C-alpha cells in the first residue's frame, strides 16, 4: 500500500541575495565607485576609487526569452565576457568586462547574433511593457507585438545617442497602465461602456465589490430578467474598465471601440524638475495588429518634433514645459480637443490661471 | 537585413522541420508572421522555436493568432497556488471553446505564470540563468520574461500540476515565489552601490530587509490591496519608485556635494564655457550653481535640492556628498481608482548605517502596513487611503511628526478648525528643542 506523498513545505527564503551572482569587480568595489562615462552608444565605463575599471555593454532583448535565446546569449557572455549579467528595469541585459580589449568583440558577438547594442544615455531605450494577449486576463491589446513593431522602427535610435535626453516609452494594454508612465506612453483607452452578460454576473461576481470599484458610482445592483445582476448608468460611465477585472461578464474590451491613446511627458527622475505625470496628447487611435501603424506614426511624429526642437538634457516633459503645450500641438501637428482639458478632481490646478501666453 | 554570419547562432534562427519535437502540427499564423521580420529580435520567432519543442506553445501560438484576428483576449483567472502559500501564481485558463464546449487550443488550456523573485538588483551568473531556464523547460513552456513590471521573473505557461513541481525545484536552489493579489509584492532595486558612483545607499540590503521581513504578507495575501517597495540609490530614481511604489526608499546625502575643480576646468575645456552655462548652471532648479570667471564652480549647498542634474552631466567633476541616508516617500500609484498619485515625503532624511537605523526603517514599514491594513477600504492602495483620510491622520497613525518637507506649500484653504493651535506649536517647539 503506497502512502500518499507528503506535500513539500516551502522554504521561505524570500528575495535571493544578488551578491552571489555579482561580477567580482562589482563586489570588490561595492559602494566605492568614482565616476562613469560612455565611450560609445551602448557602453558604460565605470571607474572605481581603487582605480579598477569596468566596461558594461547594454544589449536589447525581446524580454520574453526561451532556452534557445538564453543559451545563445549566455554562450556569448561566457565566451566574450566574464559570465555575469544583470537586467535593467527596461529588460536590457548588461554585461560587464574588466578588460577594455574585450568590449568590441563582445559588441560584435551580440550584433552577429542579431541583438542590438545600445539603450544608453540619450537614446530611445527599450519599451517597458506588459503581457497583453499573450497572458493577461483583461487586455485590450497585445504588448509584445506593439513593442516589436515600434522597436523595429526605433532600432536606429536605440543603437545611437541622438535624442536631446533619454526617451522612455511604455505601452499598456488597459487603463491600469502597468507599463508605467513614460516620456511617451501608449495605452488602451476604452470608448464604450461594458457589455454585460446578465446570465453570468450572479455566479461570477461579488456584486458589492464591483459596485465599490467604480470611480464614478455608475454601477448599481439590479434584477435583470429575474436574475440578480448589475446595471451601468451609461451617461455616467467613463469606460475605464475598472469593473471588468472583478466581474469578467462586464466585458469592456471591444475590437472597434477599445482605442489607443498616447500620453507624453512623464518623468520619474528628480533631475531638474520634480517627477511628473504624462499627459494626454492623442486618442481615438485604432488598435490595429499586427503592426499598429497608426499609433506608430504618431509616436514618430512626436519623437521627431522633440528631436528637432528640444535642448540637450531636456526630457520630453521638460521640453514641453519650456515651449508650452500650444507649441507642442503646433509642432507635432496633433489636434487639441475638449478631451485634453482635465475634469477629474484636482483639475483646477491644471488650468492656466495667468496671462502667461506665448505668441 | 543582412544575412547572418552564422544563421544557427542568430535570433532569427528556426530549426528545420526535421528537428521538430512537438507532435502537434503548427497553426497558420499569418498575422503573427508579420512580426517575424525587422531589426529588433522577434518574440514571435522565439515562440515558434518553442513550438518546435512543445505542443503547449503550438496551441499558444494558435490562441495568440486568434486574438490578433479578433482583437480580443481569451484568458481567465482562477485559483492556483503551491502547497503552503496562497499567492504567487497567475492562473490562466483559456476561454476559447469550440461549439462542443471543448478548448479550441487544448494543449494551452492551462497556461499559468509562476512569479519568482529575482536576486536583488537583477544580478545573475550565466550558470544560474541556464539553470532557471532548464528547470522551466522541464516543467513549463520554456518561455521566461525578464522581468515583469513589478519586478518578478515571469515563468510563463504551465499546467496547474507543474506549478508545484517547478516551484519545488527552484525553491530547493534558493528561489522563492513573488507576490500576486492583495499582498506585499516583489520589490525592485537599482544596480546601485554595485556599479554606480551616484549610489547613496545599500539598495540591495534595504530591498531584501523590507521584503523578507514581510514574507508572510507576500505569500499569504490578506491585505487590503497590493503594497510595493522600491529602492533607488539616488534621486535619479531609476526604479521609478516615487510613482510606482507604496513605499519608496531613495538614497540621498545631506552634506555638501563634492566638486573637483580641476575636473570642472577640464570639462569646460572639452565642452566650452557656454555649454556648461546652458546645460549645467542655468538648469539648476534652485539656481544653486555659479560659475566664476576663473572657471571654478561654487555651489550653494543649502539650496541644492539634490536633483542630480549637474552630477549627471559632469560625472567626473561632481558627485554626491559623503553623509549618506535615504528619503522615504509613500503612496505612489497610477489611475485606478481615485486618479494618479505620486508618493509623498514621509521621512525627509534618515541615516542607514547602524543596525538600529535599519531596525527603524523596518519599524516604519511595519507601522505603515499595520495602519493601512487596519484602516484601508477593500482594494484601496496606501496612497488612496492617505488621500481619503488626510496626510496628518496617516502620520499620527504611524507615529511620525509633521515636517515642512512633506508639503509643496502650506494650506491655502481657510476651512479648517484650529482650536488646538497652541498645543501644536508647543509640540513643534519641543521637537526643535530636542533637536
């Protein structure tokens, strides 16, 4: 008689110590670095107080990696570098070597394998993104596809440093905005209220918490066709989709009416100005796989205006603050509509209460 | 695009049909196929390589192609975890059924993600990357995202049974689940002291101290909603912590920044005086920089707000001071539900040197999570709670005194009851006297 295998109790070790996987030169000089420079796009050069030097090659990836890519990249790192790697917040790999003569062969090896070296300094670096149709339960669009399509277009900007300052682009498949804010953010914006399958609501949704989730109190419990369900006051509804995750029968996604919106000027760094949120510049953009051409064109329009007009070191948001929003819309040739005027709480602070007007 | 030198060692490589190990025929994917070409490495090529290897990815490609055609997603959540834990897995079940109610893409009908916490700072040896990849190839689809937006390694695509097997294997060699659901989430920290001269903290130590102190709250979701820690070594905030975390710990310094006047002169000589005036001096947000006629730089350190701009530009000549510590901000999050919030300064400066300092940091986090767990509404982030109850009530709850560094400016509205004014003034005087 076989005894049922006893389940294994987890070892709750939490977050592993990064020290054990660190390049020895990082360990030796931990907390004792002196300065850095960038000898060429895609390469960082750090000098420690001890005099030690390290060159770091940054390489773009598709973020979603399988064993083939992992082994291919690890082979390069083992053969041409020192066997250590770290990932940046934007899914770039950073590979360090302590011997300057190894830098060019390492770059060549990555390039020969089809992986772009860049993403440093004032480049357009890798887009931070979400899961989309590949894995998310509430996505209005795909993530990897939008990113692939944009990065194909931005490849030259990734491998060079020609922008006024760094450009961080993000994409998000719903208004929760998991991709985060960015100099340019491309996010789903729904334009129609949820379509409710009243047969399923009672069994699938905890109705009071769905009611509580609505930011504008547009949802209320109701009996529909003799079944307990929910109804939406469609005049109040802002189509944000907040009810959809806790109540999947309230389908918010729609192939036609889930549009893309583009937001500009988000910045997380405290450099110069305080951190700022991105602002709406374009909406109503069709969600068009597999290449999302319409959204891509607007992104390129914004980038080219920024590249031509911003001063060195100005992030997208810094640039717009200097030139003003009217000029931004003029330079990018994007329309300014009533939807650009905020009406959420705190909106008054976004209005121009001065005679500061540029002519 | 130029022909690769060695097509078998290239991101565009697809093995020949004769090497196909998966038994299921590939689906036609005309939409996804349009994402194969182009200079950026293609995730579609990656998925196709995996589909040559296993049937789950054959059907995953089928479902993804279907989404590209209909412009809709087809995954629903569920409840899957590993023995002893309550969260950490993102369960996904297909919703795409044929007329008989059977999954259209049965091999990918369960396609769960396992969230695993990466080493602090996202450092890996190639051996460890290969080991993680091998484990996932054994129990899952083979597809791994480095990393998800919260900071986890996302092992994408496996069945309910295999989540346990995979977890057991990686847990044995030192990896643990991350957070999912209403719990303390996986944290993030920058490269920091390991390779950055601008680092003013031991980011990895703070990161691991905070997260590992709340490991029970991560593995057994029982909080009002998610709670995220992020750690950046300097105000450049490469981890986006002010906007993207409930508790942001950011390195800073309180003595004078360091100026190497010889390097200032060298920089001016290499870039021009005008470049330095236009890009450094006049960009200082508090006008704290002045360039003298002899090309020496003077800094009004009392008015420097540690924004990092001049240090970012003149990396050799300028650097942070030596008296390091951290600033703590709380309550950052994106729109849902009340609108966007940036984190608010809660601790303008604290030292992180002694064990007692780190204990204090831990206590601040504990008090915050305790107070928030007690007082937040369901699905209310810490920043939303602060917005609802007011910063002062929050500060009293976590026993931190008010400080003018917490506000952009004092109140504008006169609609406030202030009959305990004298008591509050006394508290301020006592705090001042205590130093």
